[in-house]
C-alpha cells in the first residue's frame, strides 16, 4: 500500500507547487500557454525520475559531506540530456519559448529537494514512484495555471478557440469581449497563482473549521 | 562599444526585464527573505556581490573553453560547478579577511548557490536565445555589467517588497489571503507598475 501512497502524495496532498511551494520560477515563466507548460512538465518528470533513481542507487556510496555537489553533478547531466533531446525533437518555437528555463531545471528546488528528502533515504523503486508522482503533480499544477492564463489572456485553450465571441476584434469582427492580454504576460502570472493559493488556503481553513465543529459536537 | 548598448543593458536588467517581475528568476529567495527590511538588504547585497563575480567567472569559462563543440554538452554542468565553487571560496575568503562583512552577508551565501538568478545570468550572457542580448557573448565588460545590473534589479525589487510586507504585517487581511497569497498579489501589482517602464528604451 505504501508504494501507492508515495506515488499519489505528490499529485495532491504534497503538490510541489501549491503545497510545498518549490520551483515557483519555471511554474510562472512557462505557463503562458498549455503547450509550453506541458512540455516543461514532461522535462521535469523525466529529470525527477532519472535523478531520483540514480541518487537512490548511489546513496550508500556517496560520503555525507560532499553529497550536495554530487547530487548537483548528477542532476546537471540529466538536465543536459533533456535539453539536447528537446532541442532535437520539439518544434523550435516551443524550445525557444522555454529558453533558459530548460537548463535552469538544475537549480529547480524540487529536484534537489526530492533527492535530499526522499531518494537519499529510500530504495530505487519507491524513489522512482516518488519522482513520477511529484513530476505529475508539478505538471498538473502547471497546466492548471496555464489553462487559466491562456483562456483569459488569449481566449484559447491548446491554441483552439473555445468561445467564438471571446476573442480580439482583429480575429472576429463580431466579438463581444476581448481577452485580457496582460494575463499571458508576467504580471498576470502572479495574480493567477495568488488566486489559486487563496482558493486552496480558503478550502483548508474551511476543512479545519468543519473538523473542529465535528469534534465539538461529538464531545 | 556604444554607450546606447550599455544603457539598454542597465535599464533593461534593472527596470524593464527585471529578474523577479518579468523573467521570473529568483522567486524562492524573493518570497523567503522579503519579510524583514534588514534581511532583504543583506540578501540583496550578497546577490549583487556574487552575481557580478560569477558572471565574470562563467563568461571567461565560456569564452575560452565552451565555444566549440563541447559547449552545448558541458555548459550546464560547468556553470553550476563554477558557481558552487565560487560561492564556497567567497565564503571562506570573507570569513578570514572581512569578518564584519561576513557577519552581515554570511548566512545568505550558502542560499545563493541555488538562487536561479546567478545561473540564469550565466546563461543569458552566453545564450543564443531570443530573449538575450547577443553583445554580451563577445564582451567581458558587457557580460559583467549585465550580471551586476541584474543583481541591482533583484535587490531593488526585494527591498520594495520588504517595505510592503512590513506594512502588511500590521494590517487586517482576510484569512485565506494571509501570508504567501497576498505577497503574490502585491508582486503582481508591482509587475503591472514596472510594465510602465517598457517604453523607456
């Protein structure tokens, strides 16, 4: 049962973006549309799984004092691999939109955080599951942010026009409402993630209050 | 070298393409250290100091060793190792020769290795990506200038944010907004304000 738990905890209960608040920089930078967010998520899933697996294999060989530099070298190698692969196989437009954020996965706190907190203490199988779960949680959070930003900022989802009257006048002369372009720009990203965090904090407070009311009723 | 290039790099890095507000680099220390004015000032100074030195070191590494075929393969690993070693060296050097400065900045130094502004500027200085200025690939001075002004921009926004958050401590905020959410909203509004600088250059 614990294997399932290690896998699912990253997706919701310990979501790296909304709960642990790690790796905020690429989260905001790559979520101006869903395609970019999903590609970034895939890169992080791969890096997390590979690094967790390798670090978990060599965890008994690395001396404690120099473990951080060792981890960083391992992470940097996998990030280089994913960087070169994405350059080779992805459309150039997406690769350029992700830009320096692919090599910057090296300093993404999620990777080093999971290596230190999980892979250094657990076996290979659990570490890979943990990496996969955390990566999927990260991708999910990215897509949640990106869908709001792409819809409000551009009126589209996955580059597909959803509501025909919600677009700019240039695209459709009969448009009623224009998209709010600032949401696909940096300033909007802060507002959207702020909104999501407010929502989650509100849900958490409400749950705690309900539990308290429940225990009071019982006593 | 023209003066307009210098001006566009400084203005661009400090105000228009500010690390925190428009490039989304260094958000973790930005949210973590902006609760108090003192610590924000210490962190800001430490970042300016390290980013200037590290952009010099990584540029030299790039210009003399990584411009050939090895570049794409070794860049990431080389840069992160240089930065980690440099931060360690600065820490030891400061402890020995400048105890007063070490007292003020010391605790922020280890945190800086994982600050993505430092690695970010190393890539910006040497990348072909459209978001970067190509001039910094050829000129040592411009690369260091880009690092330094990026650090200044980071410190500026960090100090502004610390001022705002010190005020927020004493105001009544609805419970769901307390803490990080309201900090993100403030950053967002600040980013709106900084968008006004776009027409400057």
